[in-house]
C-alpha cells in the first residue's frame, strides 16, 4: 500500500464526518424552523376563527339593533310617512 493512501483515506473520512455533522445540524435547524412556523400557523388559524365569530356577531341584525338602542338611544319611529313625487311646487 502506498504511503499517501492511508493519510488520504483518513482525511477523506474526517472531511466526510465533518460534512455529516454540518448537514445534520442544518437539518435540525430547518426542522425547528418548520415546527415554529407550524405553531404560528395554528395560532393564526385559531385567531382567524375567533375573528370570524366576532364578525358574525357584529353583523347580525339583532346585535346591531340592540347596540343602536343601547349606545345611541335609537328607536323605531312611531309613524312612517312615504312621500311621492316632487316636494317643490311647480
């Protein structure tokens, strides 16, 4: 066996081991990032669901009527008048 073959193989082994360590480390970092993004997605989906429920509450006719009565002291008119035609005398 030539003299340079053993050091060459040992150096190849060390380089391969270092590359393997680097790739595994990068994979772990990527996995942690994916898990964090999945948790963020789940949190945002829950928040979106809450916002949809809140929107449906605020846009329901019963809620709008009760809030207009409570906050603005609004009420239905006693009589309703309909006007036809032009109000200006010609």
